[in-house]
């Protein structure tokens, strides 16, 4: 799908921050972790709510949120490989682990979470936690693999991160059954805790981007 804008500067020249789109952020107790969505609000709902729940008060948070009355996906979706909003880049640069939450169309599969990003270790740890919690994941999805170095999830200190693409049907389930979304959030928070333990950080130190 083609989107209207390919970078933040051109979008900001047309639309108004605080009215047409919002930027929410917090610096968490652990700045080594950034939980973010470049497509929050009405763009890929409920990505913003998921990010907020995963981050809590523990991790840094960033959400770029569409707030138009219609056509948010076309008008306000900057592709992840071109997402260059300055605050997002700054928060990512401080983090060892960036976890980006996205929504995708079902493409014939409304259950499976597509795992992307260049951080193989973190991607597989999060994926395993989700499987343990009862979700389906694909670590080699047919689309949206998030391997490009310029993808916002890979703009952290290590040059690698994690991208989760949640299908539309599963996101509708989250709305209808909040306990399912809570289980999703709990699994990811558990995996982040594992990944940010001192032992895990020592093992990942200096690991080359994939």
C-alpha cells in the first residue's frame, strides 16, 4: 500500500501536532528499553494502548498517534524504514532494546503475530514467551520482517531491535476480550525482564547486528 508521506518533515508541513496527530512519550525508569509504536492512535489501533501497558512506569515509551476523523492509515502512516520523527530517534538512540508494536492486515491469517527486527535473540525470546502464553508467532514471516537497518526498531544502541505485527482479527479480539490483551502484554514484559537481566546483557554485549 502506498502512503502519502515518506518522512516526518513533509507530514508535519501539512498536519498539526496536537490536533491532527499526537506524540506521547515518557522516559522510563529503565531507559535501556524503549517500547514504541510509529503507527499508534487511529492508524493501527490499539497499538498505543498495548505500548502503554507494556512500558508501564518501567520502560521508556513513544507513540506517534493518528487523530484524524478518517484516512489515518493513508495520511499519517510513515513507513518504519523511513520513520524519522526526531523525538523517536532520540529515545531509540538511548535504548539497548527497542520493541516496536504494529498492526497488520490479516492476509488470510488472523491469528499469527509476525516477528521482525534484526535482534534475533530478543525476537526469539519474546516469540517464545508469546507461544508459552498461547499465541501463534512466525519468526520468518512472509512480509514485514523489519530487517532494514533504517527501520525505527533497529535504531537503538545495538543497531537491532524487535518488531511485532499483530493481525487485525487478533486486535479485534483484544478489544472484545481485554484478558487476552493482558496475557499478550504480560508475556512481553516477562521476556523483556529476562532480556534485561545482567546475565543477558553480558551475553549480548558486542553482538553484531543480524
